[in-house]
C-alpha cells in the first residue's frame, strides 16, 4: 500500500545489476581420472602393447590409461571395426572389474584395497540384435543348388556363434516347446507357438546332414560357379567370415568361471545374454514373436551376461604377459574382421529382402 503524502517513493530494486563473470578455460583439461592402481595395471599392459607394436610412443600423453585407449582404438580401426559397426551394435572394453565384489558399491571414503590378483578383462557386449530376414534369400539360393540354403545357413550362423549369441529358429522352437508343454488346447489355439516349427522352410529341413565343415567345402566348391552375381558375392563374404574366424572358439565367460574368483556366482545371477543377431525368415514372423517374448523380460532380474570375456594377467613375467596379450588382441582382431565381413552379408540379406517387399507390393 502506498504511503499518504507527496513524497516520491522509488520502487524496490528486485534484480541486481549484471556482474562481470569469468568462464573457466577447460581446454586441455583431462576428461577422466584414474586411481593409482588403474594406472599401474594400465602401465604394465601399455608396456606390453608397446613391445608388440600395438601402441607407439606418440600415444603417450602422461597417462598409461590414455596410452592403452589410443592404441586399442587404433588397433580396432585397423581391423575393420568401422565396417563392423555399420551393422553390429556392441561394445568392446578393457576393464579391471572384480567379480567377487561385483555390484556392491564402494564408499569413496574407504581406503583403496589392493586386488588379490592383477587381472584385466577384455569384455564384448551387444546392445541390440541385428535383424537378418533370410527367407527370400533362401529361395534364390535354392535356385542355384538344393543344398546351398542349408550350407549357407550353417556356415553363416556358426561363424556368428564364435563371437556372439545368435537367435534363430532353433531358439524359437525350443522356446515354443517349453510353452506348449504346459498349455491347454484353448491356449494353443490362440497362440503362434504351434506355427514356429511348421514354418521352417523345406530347404532348411533337408534330410542330408550337411554340417559346418561339409557346408564350408560345398560353399568353396560352388561359389565360382554360381550364376547369380549377388549369390557369388554373398558366399564370398561368408567364406571371408570363416577365413578370419578359422580355429576360433567362442570366448564365453563361463570358460573362465573356475579361474576367476566370484565370476561363477556373478554369471549365475545374470539374466540372459543379448543376442548380437536375430536370424528370421521374414520380418514380424513367428521367430520374431518368440524373440520379443524373451526380450521383454531379459535383464529384469539381473545384469546381462557379456558375449565374450578374455583375461590378461598383467602380473605375469614379461614374455608370458606378451604372449597372453598377443593372444587376446589376436582374438579380438579376428572377431572384428570376421564381423566386418558378416556386416556385408547382412547388408546383402537386407537388400534381397527389400527387393522382395517391393515386388510383393507391386503384385498387390
């Protein structure tokens, strides 16, 4: 309320005058900081990478962790990671996670404890599943040779299995059978599960047991003689996958469970493993329906299991450490090169499927 009288009352100042501010310069500021233990293990790994030629002196910026990161990034690119990333959505990282205390947060005020054993892990995980609808492609391959669809399927999926979990009709059939065992007639009448096995193409049901090795031999023999240009390129890329992954086995975390404290318990608490690829007949078919059922609950009751895990014991003698690092990076390099070829295979699969959809729309 204004006071009575003739004096002029100025309004109260609610916002102050602007003040000069100084914005801090963050140029050359480190984006992450590491504990002394992190740097010690990274330094041992870094020295090994320098000896093996994976890192160079130019990678040094004052941090052993940065040295390893730069060398590792360059190594991945030299092994076609950019081509692989066009299709596969995943991550590769080097970590020092201790599985005996995994998931239990540490207070920042607790003194840092030395690990029982100095180990680093190469972890590979997939964030999503690349779609590969191969139904129309199988029809084209069958026109070339009656056993070619089955041989292609076996060699392609077997080479993917070396690096990832693959969801295909075999997973869907197993999932459908589990559901149908406890379902009544009315439930089955309204369910898509009984259709899963019925929709398997005849060219995949071939009575001849080809197998992976015989499949490779068939592809090698028939590839130069294929009339279809796309089919020749497809089989060439599948054989390239196989060449890069030859004599490699899936580095599943379970293979290290009895050698790493706490890993077995950690794996028992995981809730599935994200497939890197979903091989279906068509988009939105019964395989995808089964996959969606599994994906809707995956990871709800625990962390997802990594796709691959390799260990590096940095406390080993120099020669043994270098041999172990060479083996781990050799495996990763083979995986990236194989998946780069696999990415080209998936691109061809999708190209054939897009053409199939286009022709189907024209007919309708």
